[in-house]
C-alpha cells in the first residue's frame, strides 16, 4: 500500500470516527432525556408502546485493589503479572 493510500485510509478513518462520536453523543443525549423523564415520573420501569425502558439502581461489590496494594503490598505483588497488548493510535 502506498503512502498516498495510507493517508487516504487515515483520513477516511478520521471522518468515520468523527461520525461515530457524533452518533454516540446523540445516543447519550436521547438516553439522558428518557432517564430524566423516568426520574421526573419517579419510576424505574416505563412502558412505551412495544418497548419497556428500565433505569434501575444496581449495587455491586468491587475489589479495592488500591487499598489492598497499600495494606498487603507483598501479597499484591505475588498475585499480579504483567500483560502485553498492542495499542493502535494516529496522531
């Protein structure tokens, strides 16, 4: 692939990323509008035509690795391992 083709692909990628970001922002805006309406009505479940929207509170327990690392650094070190990954970016 020539340099000109790579530049063309990167420019197309940037355009698609911008479009995706715009679509994601619109999606979030629509979700926020529905959530605000559900909060205003004081409901966690809302039937709208053929759809059921749910905005529920979820409680979960997460392991606090920062506190664990501070409290038991040797044990933390014994159970951690390095991982390798590849990152793609365009500047």
